C-alpha cells in the first residue's frame, strides 16, 4: 500500500514541474534537484493515508500531498543557505545553493512555495473535490507553513542558537517548526475527504504526537548515530551549544517520551471507523527509525 | 475614490499581520517593516478597481488586493538580498536585511508569501464570494507569481546581468518579472466579481500594456532622473552594463512605446460597461510618473 503511494507521489511530484525547455530552465532544474532527491515523503504519505482513512480515494488528495512536500522542500533549501544553517550537504548530496548558487536557491524555494499553492487551487482540484473543501485545505496549508507556523518556528530556532533554551521554548519551536507541517499534511487528507471536525481534530492530535516524537528522535540520533547512517553530520547540536530534548532531559527520558507520544498518536486514531494499521505502523516506524 | 481605496488597502494590510506579542515577534516586525513602507499600492488598487468595474463591491476583492501586495513585498525583500541585487536601500530606507539580517529577511519574505495565500483562502473569503471563484483567483495569483511568472522573470534577469540581452529576452523578462503580477492583480479583481472570459482577457491586455510601459518608464527614469526623485540610486543599469529598453532602442523610441502601450491599455477597457475613468487615469499617471 505505502509502496504504491510512494510511487504515486514520486510520479506526481515530477509531473507537476513544468516540462519543456524554458528561458528560466535553471530554476526548474534547481527545483527538481531538491524536490526529486529521494526524501522519505512522510508528509505526502500522511495526506494520502488520512484521505483514505476518511473513506475517500487517496488520489483526490494527491495535489495536496505534493503541495506539502513542495513546502517542505522549499524550507530545506532556504534553511541550508549560508545566512541560515549554512549546510553544504542535504541527504548526502550538495545543498541546492552549492550547486545552483544562492540566488537561484532562494528563488527556487520561492517558486516551490508558489507551485504548492498553484497545484491545490487548480481547475483539476475544483473539478474533483468541493471548492469549499479545497479552499479550506489550502488555507490549512498556508496557515501552518507561515508566520505563526513553520516559518515562525524557524525564527524561534534561529533566535535561540548558541543560547540555552528551556523546554517550553523548545516545545513551541518544534510544535511550529516540525509539527505544524505534519498537522497540515494530516488535516488536509481529512478535509479533502470531507471529514467532520472530530476526525480532523484526531488527525491534528496524531500529527502533534508524531511531530514532537519525530523531533525528539532527531535529537537522539544526533548523539547516538553516525554521519553515514544519517547522511548528514552528527553531534552538530552539542557543537553549536544548542539546547535539545536530549541535553535538557537526558536520553532515557527522551526514549520514554517518544514511546508515550507514539502511543498517544495511535490512540488518537480510535475515532476513525476504517483500518488504521498503516498510520499506526507509520508512527511506530518513525519512532524506531535510525536515520 | 482612489484615496479611499488607498486608505482601505493600508488599513487592511496592517490588520492582516498577526497582532499581539509572539515569540517570533521579530519576524512580524520585519514583515511589517517592508509591508507598511509607503509603497504606491498600484497592484492592490488595480484589483479593487477591476472588481468595481465588473460591478461588484470592491471590498470583496480586498483580501486579494492585499495578497498581491504581500507577494510584491516578499519579492522586493528577496531581490534586495546580497545574493541577489544586493541593494542596501529601498524607497529611501535601509533594506529589510540591513535592519533584520539576511536570515530574518529570507524568512519574512517566505512568510509574506504564505500569508498572501492564507488570507485569500480564508473562511471570510469562502463566505463572501463563491469558493469556485476564490480558488480561481488564488490559482491566478499562484501561477503568475511562480516559476513561469514573477520568479521565472527574476531568474532571466539574473542570468542576463552583465550580458547584452536582445529585445526578445528583455520582453520575456519584463512580461514575467513585472507584468505577470500586474496581470494577477487585474484578473483577480475581475474573477472575484464573477466576470466572464472576455472581460478577464481585457484585464489581461490592460495589465500587459501598463506592465511593459511601467518597465520602460523605469528604464527611462534610470537615465533621466535624480536619486532624490527616485529614492534609489540612478544610472545603475548602465553601470551594471545591463541591456534596457533605453540602451537597445534609444530614449525617443522608448517614450513613443510608452505612449502606444498606454493607448492600447486604455483601448482594452472598452469592453467594460461601467465607467473606466479611474483605470484610464491610472494608466496615464503611471506613464507620466517621475518616480
């Protein structure tokens, strides 16, 4: 099931990029370089799985699934820039700006964000699902990826670099920086399927739990993993004197928290009538991942 | 009329920014710094005027008007960055990144783009105009501001810096870099009002003509104006060995072209039944501006 969905996502992402040869071809190449780079596609998968769970053909949520991946990709491109995290590598390959230059990298992030909103407001979407639901899903994405969502979380992260942060700030940061886009992914799947508020809220709860667990696992892996396993440098958090769940709570407490959050994510799925195995398995696999 | 609309735009723009005090307050301050900086507000004004011209209350188009201004503002913030045009001043004030740093400037551009799409997909919009029209207007904005629109135009501009470009490239660049967002502004006003294709096409034609004329006037002012008048350095095009309409066609031919384009913009308004004076006057004032 997930394998089919993964393939569906890869194909659709590629097809949403303009095809042909354009004067601004470099821009399209740069967008493709980061978009088609073998990411885990967790966010789009969540969108499809929640749409299916709410009783609708997952294909109807495909534009929204691809949009959230485009948003995620643009944020990675901008995050890696010298004026931000200054990372030369991403998923074991040179960062976008190392290949295309900072100017094109900035613009390709910008264009990926536009493309995300273009594909979820298209005539195709308006003819497939109710325009009212399409608008609501687009609004959900915009809200979670913006000033008080993902981008806001980035700012909180930047402002606490090299400073000790307390657990409250860390939670707010991760809620926005990581969990917000995961919430958008899950909620959009439900909204596209026309689910009621109870189900949308359950999706939010699931997303919150796996989102925070995801970030804690990241922090754990940064101290327990090797750079070969992760495809990026390890130990960077402590090197940057950055407060993490591990530095604030210790590794055992972190592992316990991941378990609790994963349980809570799986419990949140109880309100759904259909089979929730795929989403429960996904929560478990994210908790137990080693890269 | 326009004065009222200008005021309406200023108030709405300010109100769309999150109010209160947030952990990521710096981001909001940075967005406000560039958004509330006394720009001419031509694009949002066009949206309101076309909505009214198509027989609908201009207020209904206000979220779309503000959205296009947010997109315009984000593009200016990113354009001014050191990795792009490296401009220290904008409208006589320090550029966003000079005040807030490159990291916050990047993110505040990103968040302004998200906010643009957030406000035009809101429940308020869905309750005010038909969700189908709202989707179509949002799609129009996304399409014109993205990879084959405004951002694409930026890339063409960057790639021809320090190189002689021919008139074909210059036209494609300006069609995308400048005219695309003006098209979005005009078309959205019509779409919100539920106008038919003939009227939307006329708005596109008007936008194309004033958009190209606008760019040619920019090129003329760069050689004929003073930096006090413009609020930015003059002569930068020839300094950067940049091909412009003036360098390729000479100043007399340019002035003639501006006149022709303005006439053509005004002619395009003929299909509308209502009074087109405000839009005709706007076309003339843009052609005759000195800053």
